[in-house]
């Protein structure tokens, strides 16, 4: 399970594509009988993931405030120094404190990851639900756009377009633009099944406007799917952001992200390991935490997968 | 980048000036060369030396604009004649293998230099080296015919004529104007066949080395393995080479240190990488030889940028920068003492070096603040302002160069204390010179200049005042800092024309004091040359200004 997830992650992180939406085979049954998910406690791994994620988030938010150094400070007495009491993570070649830089990088990567995941899932929910509910030309238009975006080499496009912008918001918009399509297709499939359900029909016969039915009845009933997918997207978005930043296309100085820190530290990874391993380790921990939570959520909401597991 | 490098080398490896300095003048106490100098009798005959280059050159004509590279010089120094060889302090001495005597034989009405050639010296095709080779080289390099794509014309353009003396082995060079650095000329000397026509000059040495005249001769190219093999030349008239062969190999920087650690290379230049240095040091049977290199690190200030055109602001920025801290960060892990370079023309290890920074040696925050106040930049909040504009300077660096970025970050922190905002602008490394530095599209830019044994003529262009062409257009040519004045020009020209080396050095130092006040180039430190070699090797390593004698390189018996 986890191996296949990593595989899928890699594909998305580098190309923005997901091979297929076949991981939602039982989606109709799950959304067809609300509330499908029985109240169930998180599994042990899920709790571990959640704890790790909360810890990292707290570190990212509070850490930079507590550290006495700032990102712009340079310690002229300590260039490329291994960890000491003064600099627990060591220093960069220009005397920057790696602790505060790593925590700021973690903050930026987490922020971008969450914002992109939420935005991409929102877009996916709206596009998928409208296409699936209205069908006809709305469906054809929206799916044509979706398919078009799926075949565009996202990494290259984002790399080229984002290198003209120094703003991280631009990066968020670009990453979002290439991350919603597969979820949208899954949502569309689920909506097509749902539009023939009694409660949807009832609403329609009572004269409730169509857009209101989509927003009030269809999308809320897909919440479980969307929450699980958003969580998985957080990991994908973080990896996409760090890969772009690693190659110098994503977050640009003076901002730092885990990706740009890893890129800066890579040439000295063996000679001065502290320039590389803190950022790399935190990235690994972050992705593991997000995946554990995402897997667990999907297991809870998706009976078909649970049966297989 | 390649072209930019070539250009910079062209700017700096030009011709002539200071020679044996006045007695008693000591160069600064830094290691000038580290070569494991060993007497020839202690070196065994035979063996193959494998030497790592940073790239595999295509143009082997060193006087061609594309051949003016360190890598080409490293190879061709084993093959081509030169009248003078520099020692590690940059003092040239006659090379008797090629030239028996070379002196200024007249100074008025015109400077005349007479070379007496060694009649035994022959090209590998059997022809003797004569005045005709000198004549052809002058005609190609004097810059009259643009069809010759020459690296530089310095010195050659000042020659009025090259004539045959009492026989073929005497060359009489008459100068149109005095040229003190005349010893830099004809190094290296290429045969008449290479310089007689633009066709041969530009294309005759691409991918081939047709003629040589040194202790080694050309053996073979292997373009797939990127190697060039030189073999001992049996017809060499001097003391024969100790090595059987030298194999040069072009490799990427990561691959070089790996190849050395694997025992596939015997010599390679590590460059300013602490990581590679530590890896090379730990390789079996290896030693690292270090000496002061011929190049120096500096910041160039754009004297035509809106903010820095005010000389008071340039001086204030120079005073706000603690150069020792920058040097300390750059040199971290390179095992090299932090010695500041306080001279634009002469390196610390060079004959005649004098610290000329004076009151601009910095750092002096109080004076810098006063200068900025006087210039109208007043503190309001964190950043100084003048007429609603922020004191915000662009520090332009090439991408992928960690050294430049860390210099920028440190300078940023230093100048912030003065209320100067420094914005680091990373640009593609291929565009750094062509689109930013050369057109003057920057405020401050960090890079390196290469010093030569002939400091004035080599760097005259870097500090010469702009030439007013049509209207208000000023053409700056090689002066990338875009500031200068007539006083500096006069002093530099006097130094260049001075034939007495000691007097020339004095004039150079006087000019340097003026250049310091101008804050065009802010020198930081002379860079170390760090070379990893096989521990058994002698007479090779960090050469500083010295021209190596390839015949003496070998393995200690």
C-alpha cells in the first residue's frame, strides 16, 4: 500500500499527473448511503502521523519566533560551523543560522502544501460536481479542459512560468492549476451516480435551483472523499514545491523552503552534513506524517479499500 | 560564460611593465609557489603524468580569442617558445633555450629592443626559429587586420617595426611609443605558418597542434576520452624532459576530484572548494600544494548607476564593508591565511606590492555614515532615503555560484547596519558578464581578475577613463566599473612607458592610491591556488606567477 502510494506521489510530484482514478472503485456505495463511514477511532499509525504532523506544524509556526536569530542575520564569527549551543543546527557558508532557516523553510513548505491542497480540492469538487450533475455541453467543456491540463507536462510549464515571478502566491496558483484534474474526474463519476438518488431527485422536483443542489446536496455528500484526497494532495503539493525550489524555479531568495535549503546544502552534504540533513530529514518526516494521516482517512472513508486492506 | 571568461582573461593577460623591483622591496609574506622544487638529478627518468583540466579545449592557438584560457596555457607551456619566464614573484628572466639575449638597445628617438635568438632552437618541422616568426606574430597581433581574431593587442599595437638584425637569429623590434612591459611580448611565440594568414591563425590550430618547439612534442588527441597526450621530444636541444609523457584530461569538477581519489589523475587544480580539498587530502599518497594564485577576488562598483555615480556613496559603501570578514567566509576550510589585498595592480606575493588602501581600507561605520549624510542620504527608519527614494543597491551574482551568494548575504548584513539596503539579484551565469556587468546593468558585482607578471599594461584598460564619443555617449571599453579620471590615466600611462622596472613600480603604486579613492574595483584578497598532486611528484603544483619548466617535472626516485 505504502509503496504504491509513494509511486503515485512521485509521478504527481514530477508531472502533476495521476495514472488513473481507479482507486475509487466502490465510490458509489460509499456516497450512496450517507453516512457511510461508521464512527471509528484513528488507527495507531494515523494517530502517530497526526501527532508528528501537529508537532511539525507547531515547530513551523512557533519555532522561528523562539529562535534568537532571524533569516537575515549573519554570524561573522561562525562560517560553515557544525552544530553548537549558539547554533543548534550549525551555520551556512555565510554565517546564517540553519535552525531558523530550516524552520522558516518548513513553514513555507507546509503553508504552500496546505494552501495548494485545499485550493486544488475545492476546484476539483466544483468542476467535478457541476460536470457530473449537468452533463451535456457543461460536462463536455469542463472535461475537455480537464483532459487538456492532464496531458500538459506540468512540471515544465510551472518551472518556466514561475521563474518570472518572485511571489510565492504565483507558485501556489500555478501548482493548484495542475493538481485538481484527477480528483475532479473522481468527483464527476461519483456525482453522475448521485444525481439519480432519491434525495437529489426530491430536491429537483421541489424546484430547488440546480447550482444550489450541487453546492448543498452533492458536494457535502462527497466530503469524505474530498477530505481524504485533500490530505493526500498536501503531500503531493509539498513534494512538487520542493522539487521546483530545488531546481531554482519555486521559492526564490530571500524566501526559503525545504527545497531551496536542500539545493543549497547538496554540494556540501558530505563535507558539512548539517547544511543538508536537517532540511532533508524534516522533509521526509513531513511527508511520512501527511501520508500516514491521508492513508488512515482514506481507509476510514473508503469501504472498498478497507475491505482489501 | 566561456566568452566572458575569455574576455576577462584577454583584459588581464596582456602585455608588459614591472620587472625586477628595487632592492629591499619585499613582497608580502604569503607563499608564492609550492612546487616541491627538486634538483634534476634526484628525479628519475621516465613515467607518465596524468593531469586534470577543467575542460577539453578546441582552439590551441593561445593568441586567438578562443584559445586565451588557463587550460590551453597549461598544455601549450610544455610545447611553445617564450623569450622570458616569470618566477613566482612575477619577475621575468630570460629563457636561454630560446633567446640568448634581449635588451633595450636604444631609447631615443624610439625604444628599440634587440633579441638574439638561440640558433639551435628549431620548430618540430625542422625549420629554425628566426626573426621571421617574430615579424609574422607582430603583424597578426597588432590589430590592424580584423580578420585575425586576436585575444589582445597590448604591446603589439605599440610596435612600429620588426626587422632582421645582422642575421636571421637577431630580431630588432622598434616601438612607436615606449612600452615598459616589452618582456611580456612574444610569449608564447607561434610559428610563421600559424600567424601568416588569418585562415591559418583562426582555424589552423583548431583540434590540432601542427608544430611545436619544446621539451615535449604533440602525441595524440582522444576526443572521446577527452585527453591529449604529449611525448618527450628527442630533438629538444635543451635538457631533456624527465617524463616520458604527459596526458592531459578534461573533466567536470565533480569528476576531477573523484578521478584523483581513484588514482586516475596525478595533478589537478582543486579551486575554491573546501569540500573537494578535504576529499583530495584524504586520498592515498596525495598531497595538496598551496600558494598565492595570480588572481584576486573583488567587488566592482558601477560608477554610472544612479546611486553609485556619487563618489561619496561609493566610498561609504567601501567603508561599510569589512573585507576581512568576507575573506574569512570565502576562505573557510581552504587552510589559507586571511590576508587582505590592498592593491589593484600588484598581488601580495608580487614584487613591489605596497598596501595603498589608506583610509578606505575600512571598516569605518562613523565615516561611512557621515559621507552618506553629506551626500543627502538621511536615515529614516531602517533604510536611508533621499528625495523619497530608498538607498537600495543591486548586488548582481551569477546563478549557481555559492561563493558569490554568500558574499552577497554577508555584505547585505553589513550594509544594513549603515541603512543601505542591498538586494541580491541572481542572474543566469551565461548572462552575468554579457547582459549585466559589461553593459553596466548592476550596482555592485563580485568576480575575479587574473593578475599577470605585467600588471600595468595588463590592467590599464580596467581603470582607464571612458572615452567620450559622439554627444554624451561615453565608451568605457574594458573599464567595467565605469569610473575613472584623467589623473589616473596619466599616471598609468607614465608607468607603462617607464623602462626602469623600479621606477615603473613606484608609478604603479602612485596610480593605485588614486584608483583606491575612485572606488571602482574594491579588491578583497588574493586567491589561493590549491593543487592536489601525487606525493612523489616534483617541480609541479601551485605555481603562483611562475612559468613551469616542464622538462624538470617528474617523479622523485
